[in-house]
C-alpha cells in the first residue's frame, strides 16, 4: 500500500489519534491523505462535495458509524476498501476498537485481512421528467414528513407494479447493512449483510397491517407522493437532506458499486450483533 486515506471525525480525540496514526504511516514511507468528515447538510445538486482520489489503497475511518457512512459517500463509486476505527463501543460499521488501531494497521499493511462487500442503493429524484438528484447510500434512504405536517401518503411500486399506499410518518428503504439502523428502530427486521434483499419499513403507519417488507435486491422501487403533499424531506444515509415536492418521483435500485469493508480474521458479524443488541442468551 503506497497511499492511505484518513477520514476523520470532527472531534479533538479523533484529530489527535489521526495525527499519531498519520505519523506512524509516514514513518513506513506511506503517503497519507487526510480528510475531515463532512457535516450533515442540505443536498446541493449544483455543488456536490469533493470525492476521494481513486489512487488510495485504503481508507481508515477515525470515528463512529456516522463518520463511516459519511466516508462511504466520500469515496463515491471507487472500490477503495475501508476500515472503521471507533472510539468507545465497537459499532456495526466501525468494527475496530481504538486500542487495536495499530495492530490492525500492521495486519492491513501485511495483507492479512478479508474484504466484505456491502450492497449500496442508488436513489434518484425525478423532477419534471429529469434526474434532479442522484445519490448512493450504504444504509438507507428515508422519506420523512416535517414535525407539524400531516401524515404522508406514499404510493409504492415494485417494478412498476402497484404495491400499496403507505399512510405514515415516513418510509425507510434500507440495505441489509442499514437494517440495524433507523429501520430497526422503526420495527424492521435484522437482515444479515449477505442477504440479497432490500427492506421497506413504514414509520408509524396509520394502517397497522402495513408491516416491514423485504423484497429482492434486483427490483426497482418507485415512490410517489400525494398530490397535496407538503413539507416532505428525503434523507440519504442521514448525511444529506433534500426537500421534495408532490410531483417528484423517487426511484430506488441496487447500486452496481458496493462498499468494500476490511475485516480482520476472526471477526464475526453475529458477535457484533449480539454485543450491540445486548443479547445475553439468558433470562433478563
């Protein structure tokens, strides 16, 4: 590895660790590119954020799962492998504890690691017959009403076949990776990252029989708003937000560009799942 990216959370402890780690890499004749994490923001289709150079051998994300999601947007469509280093409890995406950073880095430099491929979704907002916004998400896309808005009426289609009209506070469409995030909090299922599916989870549905649904990841999902819809916002991985209008159409499909996660031998998804969800295996 000749050039490594450091994507760093806006936090003093993360900055200090990145300084130390950057020096450690440079002592090993590795070029270091450092990028401070982007703040959550309103999507600006005319001025997109910069993307990572494609010549990076790997990206170390110094921060938590939110920082990792932001970093996945930074690398864009590039197949640059990523590893997350979390301060505090190990996360679903930032799987490496802070005190294991240098041990993990040694293993990565020696090629002693595995690559896991995580599905992403491509999300297009069609406005007046053209693509107004085109985003890629690792976790989820969320259609949400503003705090004081009425219930949203969202017509959902699968491969142009009408599914149902969700009357709800919002709708989450997530990858298996994102199934343990907002979708889980809204009552959705936990889906293993290797499952080839997309999760559709309504938020507080008015009709109690509107339950979370897993569909194949080779379908096209389209979402239409009610013609009287106002104050509706769509968010991408919780990192960018965009206000949409009643005539907009959301088109959601599997992205051809997955995220490549660096994992260490012996790491197991179910161990992380049990730790994060506090599954004891015994009586509470």
